[in-house]
């Protein structure tokens, strides 16, 4: 009887070990790592400072009696200050911010040399056209614009994981290059419409129309980007802008229970 009890206890122990092993080795659902909380805060802040605040500054200056030229110069200050503050805070300036800073400084210098309000009205159109040409130019380089912006949403290991994914995944590279072409085309269209408005419409009408067109085109590009990213994720099981999913541990072999 003691022997049978010992065998029964051994079988029970083996069963418990098997259940434990099964619990450890059972594969859970594969979850894609989510971007850090607040990753949209930076882009939304930049959008507000670069589009909405200059509009408010321009019309506030005009309401206070400023001429069109000084009001337009003042409206260009918030984006420049944002870029400067970012460079001081991070103690560096990346390619995107450096490019935009050079364009803003060049536009301010041209406006100070002369040309009247019409020249200043062409500033935003010229910026959009230059950004569009630059974005298209990066599309087939080692670091297209969409890849650069995606890296800025993450830190630490997530950035290194995205770099490895860029090196090893051809679909990932194609997807980000396609989005870079989309954004470059959007900026070219924005600049073209802005240049036409600056040349033909009353000066006080252009800033409002310019910002409205920019927001509409950005919303359209954002909608296309979101739809494309969802389809890409379903097809390739990869996120174009999220952190790559962590590697899953190999499944442990199950322990069979011998009778």
C-alpha cells in the first residue's frame, strides 16, 4: 500500500510539474509595443506653433495698427523660437530642424532687404516648396524623411530596434519611402497654392487662406498615412511608426506524463 501511495504521489507530482511547465511554455498573444505616452504631444505642439500661432500674431499685430510688413515678420517669429528652444533644450539640432531654421533665416533676410509685403507673403509658399523638394530628395536615400520623423517618436532601445528593422526589412523601407513621397507631394501642392494666393489675392486675405489650405492638406495627408499604416501592419505585421514588437521566447518542450 505504501508503494502504491508512493507511486500515486509520484504521478501527482509529475502531473503538477507538467501543468507548471505547460503554464510557463504556453504562448501568449504577440503584442506590438505601443509608442511611449505623449508621443503625439510634440507634433501637435509644433503644428500649433508653426501654423496657428503665426496666424494669431499677424492679425493681432494688424489690429493694433502694424503695417503688413512688420506684422508678417512678427508672425514668423514663433516657429523660429520653437526651433531655437528645441536646439537649446536638447543641445543639438537634427537635419529636419536645421533645414527649417536655414529657410526661416533666409526668408527673414530677404524680407529685410526689401520687396514689400508680397515678398513676405511668398515666404510660407517658398518654405513649403523647399520642404517638398527636400522631402522628395530624401525618399531614396539611407534616411528618408518618414524614417527620420519615426525615430523622433522613440528613445533608447526602441530607436535601435527601428534602425535594425530598417536594415533588415525591405517592406519597412518601401513603406517609409512611400510615405516620404506622399508628404513631399503634399508640401509641393501646399506651396503651389500658397504662391498662387500670394500673387493674386489681397495681402490681408492670404495668411488666413494659407493656413486653412495647409491644415486641410495636412489633415488629408494624415488620413492617408493612417490608412496606409493600418493596411501595412495587417499585411506585414509591422508598425511603420510604433516600436517593434519584442522578440518572443522559444516555446519550451512539454513534459509527458508516463503512466
